């Protein structure tokens, strides 16, 4: 697989999770989640590249854990609507 295709797949996954975060919590939360997933993807890439002694395919696949982690965080957070009637 070409590195450009992997980057495009990662970018689409991050944008999809960020759009879902936007629909649940708003623009600020979506921007921070996009930034956080991008930083996590870079850290995972270089960490996996170091651990696997330069296996770029392993490092590239491990970057897909960033949108998965972001999606889990977005799915498990609330909508942010406070109910003060209780």
C-alpha cells in the first residue's frame, strides 16, 4: 500500500470521528479531539517505528489506533446537557 493512501485513510478516519464529536459536543470539542487524535497518531507512529526496528507497515497500521481511541472517548462521553431538575 502506498504511504499516501494510508495517510488519506487516517485523515478520513480522524475527520469522521471529529464530525461525530461536533454533532455531540460542539465545535470546540471537535477541534480538540481532532488535534488530540493527530498528536496521538504521530506518537503512535514513531513509538511503533522505534519498537518494531523500522517496520513502517507496522507503524502505519498502529496509527489507526488513534481514531479508534478518539471514537471510544466520544462514544463514552455524555452529550453535555445538564439536567438541573434533580
